[in-house]
């Protein structure tokens, strides 16, 4: 099941989007502020993020998109908004834009296309970091801080934060 994170700082569309996506068989989590959305996204549990940029001046949405692009650059981010909100997305990696007014077919098709994109085979890029998530490996009372540097449907690649340890 695909997990979708919806960021809607003004709570103007999130519940409609959530009901559309739940009806289409996706798991959905909603955040109404950028820091919470970044914390959720950083868990690595989400496959797609959908951001409503029509809230206020869109600063929170753009900040989240920058953070999501930095954390998991391979994961698709969808931007929702009116034409004027979607006009200036320079410097942000957006998979698709979903114009308002909200239509069931537009939302479900955008998420479906994101899912197809996630499953598409990609050539391996040696040395390329496709993720950067904090992690910790524990054994008994010992703990080693690490970073998740690659994600796949088969597992994760962890690298220690400090290479000098016992």
C-alpha cells in the first residue's frame, strides 16, 4: 500500500484529499504545519508527499518541499494549488502539479503516476546517495548513530555517522 503525506497549512483541502486517497486504497497522513510534516517525512515511511501551496504565501509548503527534496530526493512530491500558486516553483523538485479546483480524477491520477514512477526500474548510480535519514543501530546497551543512505524494496543501506568506533 502506498503511503501519502499531505501537508495543508490552512486545513483547506487536506480532509477532502485524504478521503479521495483513502477511497482509492492509499494510506494517508495529514499535517497542518511544516515542522510536523518534515518530522513525519523523515521517518522514511512515506512514498509520496502532496503539498497544498495555496495556503497564505506558500512559504511553509515551499520549505517542506526543500526539506523533502534534501531528505529523499528520489521520492515524488506533488504540488497542489491554483495556477498562481504553481507558477513559481523554481529550485524545487516537483514530480507533478495538481491544479485546483480539486477533482477526484486529477488527485488519484497524480498519485497513481507517482506510484508508477516509484516502481520504474532505475539504473544504479554508483556512490549516489538516494536518502539521508538519521538512524541508530542498537545491540544491547550499545548504540551506533548511522544514516540511511539508500532505500529499496529489498532493504536499506546504513552507514555509520562516525567511522571511528570499536
